[in-house]
């Protein structure tokens, strides 16, 4: 579930020390004071199933005037189940540009696979950064 809040945090210099105030934040669910949490509406969300991802992608492609093959649509949908709907929707535009640069009006499975290799989803990107953390300045 997603929600956005602005919570006043203690200054950075006090965060490293263990204090009674910082311990209270750590013990609270989601790091939010209980009195504030009681006032929030928490909406439980579930991942989209494959059939709904296919429908959403087809509607989005039609809305943006993008033509894609059935094979490309199924590849995108299966990728969306593994990663996220946001990621595969964002792949539509670069895949369309790739198809157009190759003189085609329809996105193919090969376009989707190549674009997927060029652009990582958030989880894959975080995993790569973590694995290669010794190569970055910390």
C-alpha cells in the first residue's frame, strides 16, 4: 500500500544516537505515531493478475496510438507480472521509438526484449547497485 506523509524527523546529528524519542519512532508501525496512524485510511492493494495487465496495456497502447503484436503484448504482460505494471507501461514509448527507427509501425517481441535489456525496473536496478556497491563512493 502507498501513502505519502510529511513527518518531522529529529535533526540528522541526533539520529545516529539512541534516544528515547528515536526509539519510539522505531517501535511504531510504519514509523508513524499511533495517534496519527489511527487517523489514516490504509488501503490494501494486491498485484494485478496477468489478464488485467493485458487489458490495461492494450487500452494504454490504443490511447497512445501504439500498435503492438499479440506476441509483444503477452511478453509485456508476463514481464509486468514479474516486475510492475508501471515499468511495462513505461516500456511502451521506447519500444515504439525503436520500432519506428527500424521502419516498422508495430512493436514486436524483439523490440520489447531489447528495450527490457536497456531499461531496468526498480527492483533489478536496486539489486545491481547492491551487488556492485563496492564500486561506488559511499
